[in-house]
C-alpha cells in the first residue's frame, strides 16, 4: 500500500485529469516527436505535418508553472517556488520522422526502443539563516546537476537511468533509476505512474546529510559521516493534457522516503523522512530547423 502522501498526490492528479476531458478530446492528433527525457512525457508538436520529415532539427520544450517542494533535503517545511523547465525533446542530424508509419494512431505514442539524451536537475540552496533548526550548519550553494540518460520504451512502459554531476553546492555524482506505466484514457490525455530511486556518491551524502565535528559543536546535532548509496525511494505521477497544437497542461506529484544512511542523518531525524513535491504548469514546444 502506498503511503498517504503518495495516495493523496495520485488522487489529486487523477481528479485534475477528470476535470479536463473535453479539452483533452478536442486537442488535435498531430504528429509526435519522441521525448528523450522521462521528465517530458511524449511531446506532440502540431507544427510538424504528419507527412513531413526534417533533415536536421532540434525540438525542445519550455514549462512555466509553480511548484511546492521541501525547503531542503529532510525539511518538514514546504516552499512554493516558480518553475521554469527547459528541455531537449529531440535532436536529429538525420531525419526527425513524424509520419504515420513511425508513430501509429495514438497522438501521444512514442517510437519504441532505446532513447538517449541529456539529464538536468537543479537543487536550491540550503541556508541556516532561513531555518532555525539548521543553526550551526554550513550553508550549501545552489547546485546544477548535468549528465546523460538512457531509456527504453515499450508500448505501455518506459524505463530509464540517469547519471549527473553537480556544479556549485555538491560537486558530486548522483543517479536515478525509474520507470513509468503509461495509460491514455482519453485522446490528448496521458497519465504516467512509476517508481523512482535516487543514488548519490559519498560526497553527495556528506554534503546534504552529513554533520562535521565543527557543525556538531555549533549546532548540537550529533556528528555524522554518511556513505553514498541509495538516498531515497519513491513514486512519481505525471499527467498531461493537450491544449493545442504546441501547448500542454502538465501536473506532477512525487513522494520520496529517505533510505539507508540518508534516513539516519540527524538532519532528517529532526525533520522529515518522507518528502513530497507537487507542481502544475503549461508546456510549450518549439522546433528549430538547421
């Protein structure tokens, strides 16, 4: 049985989907470009004719919205932040195929098989000035994680693995494994549900969950030197509704529970072992030919 936060998040997105059946059915069924990022559900681009193929091109998307997330790893406090998420959906130096032979009849279907692409993640700063419970702990600068990913797509299942290196706060390696079960209950509406596992190197765990001897003396928390490995396990739900040729409404909910050394951190023990993130936004697709 899923924990209550995961059940509530899943129910909220399903209810949101039920509120937009007409919009989902009225949205057209133009050609589809494969998404190489599991965080970007199948990107249908209405500017691409179903009979056309581009010799060279770049398809990318931009999402604007709002997100409620934990203030930091282990925090009980939720903060609302604006969401800006650009992403490469497809890059081709040969042909971007959008004909019926490649995509089938489902306007949200993606070509089956292997997919490769970049992977990004942004982690906000952790400041002791903003949280009394962190007094005595060193601040952590914002981190931009950059890396690559590989995935495999079946008719109703998408599995993927990601590996990234952080620049800024962590300067450490992190990786994720996950999968989605995909269902399309109405035209233009897709719902994805699946597990996520987050891994981190020793330095990653030390940065976000460790307490040095100096920090222990200043904060009163026990000194703690965690090792890398499995950081958290959880589930994510992604719902998308096609609003027009190049527009989608997108809702996300994710629940995670810290594991192993991360769960035993004094920072987590005084805060929360379970973390939830919910977001909603509008995504726009763009096509560049070169």
